[in-house]
C-alpha cells in the first residue's frame, strides 16, 4: 500500500485538541530503524500493530507501507525486541474540511513537540490548512518518528 501524507508543526496545540473528536494513547517501539525498511511496533490503547515502512520519496510525501493488527498479548511480547528508544504520545483526531488531521502530542523526552499529519489519496491533493497549523516538516527527516525515537527533540 502506498502512504501519502504531509506533516506539520502545530502552533496552537490547545486549539487542535479542543476540536478533536477522538484521542488515544500510543506506545511506539522500533524493531528496525533502517530507513529503507522501518519496522515499528505500536500499541494504541489496547490494540497492537506491526508496521513496515519503506524509504520515503524525495519530497517526503510518499512511501510504501504495510500494517497488520496483532493481539495485545503479542504486541506486549514483541516489546522486548524493540530498540531501547521508544515513543509515547497521545493522538488526537481533528476533522478539518474534507480531511482528518492526526495531531500527536509527544510525552517524556519529546514533551513539548506537537505534530500534525494528514493522509492524502493523491500527492497533488489540495489541503485546506487549519489556523493552528505551523511550518510544514514533511521532508525534514528530523521529524520522522523513527528519527525522533533515536535522536530525541530536533534542534
């Protein structure tokens, strides 16, 4: 499956959170952080997922992705295979126009970082950006979750 998304910093997190229709806690660990084949374990509330992402396009908007839901017990067992650096965050789903923005409020050593992603069906899709959106960081590797887990807060 081809994933197409854009990523932004969030300038007014409280406004985005206020508009959210749903939220959930996320744990993310990486079994492999090789940029050509990142393998991620995710626990979202009480659901487990394994995800494999390929290398991003030059502009950072597209890459191949495969995801499979697994049992929570299996996800908990796979935590021991993860690299030591993990991510904890709360994801808020925020509808805006014809899109839903996924607003991630990071915790622990990434506290203070708030990012918004919007998934698209076409790389040329026009996105009406909410007022609380800041700088686009789609093509900035420092804001990829696997990079954040390994290196911490971007400087």
